[in-house]
C-alpha cells in the first residue's frame, strides 16, 4: 500500500523544529533543548532508527535556516506593504 512520509523543518530567531513522520506517526524529532534526537515509537512496533549524526544534521540545518531568515528579512525590508 501507499504510505505518507513527512519531514518538517523550520526556524525562528528563538526556536526551531525538525521532525520526521510516517503515516501520521512521529518517528524522530530533534530535541534542541536537551541536545538529542528522540525516537518516540511505541514498543510494539519494529523500531526504526535514524543514522548516527541525524541530530547534528538538524542543528546544522537550523543554522542555515536562521541565516536564510536573516537574508530574507534584509532583502524585504524596503519592499512596500502595498503596491
């Protein structure tokens, strides 16, 4: 059958998110407060693990996201709200 695979990544000046899910169930997310990746899967399924370095990759993606956010703010600061 078909499955729905989803990845969410985003940031703000003070927060960030990185999460992977399959069929609406969270498989992995980056816990940026406790500095680790979390695999919140129930014990009755075959455990799906992510490769070593997934958390470090999420941290690097957050740095890129914040850099892009800063660049976009600077590029859009002089654009009028109405044409």
